[in-house]
C-alpha cells in the first residue's frame, strides 16, 4: 500500500523538479521515488563495500582492475 508524504523543497529545487518532470514526461512523484530508490541502493552498496573491503584488501584486490583480472 502506498502512503502519502509531504515534503518541503526550496523554490529553486521545486522549479528544477518541474522542468525535469516536463522534459522527461513524467510526474514529480515518480522522479522523487526514483531518486530515493537510487539513493537507498547507493547507501546500501557503500555499507556492503565497507564490510567487505578489509577482506578484499587481504586478497590484494585494491582496484576494479584487480577484481576484473581475478574473475576473468
């Protein structure tokens, strides 16, 4: 079930949101939902990365290239 929320945005951010919604032919609600999903996913990824980073470093996996080399 969807809940309704109210948020306060500065005028400039409201203006930018309106412009993007019109340009993308979507609703402001959909843009905000998408932004929240992306934000939450990024935060989750950062938390997981912090947890596994010490184990990766022990294995010598310090860069993306190290990881690609290992799994290739």
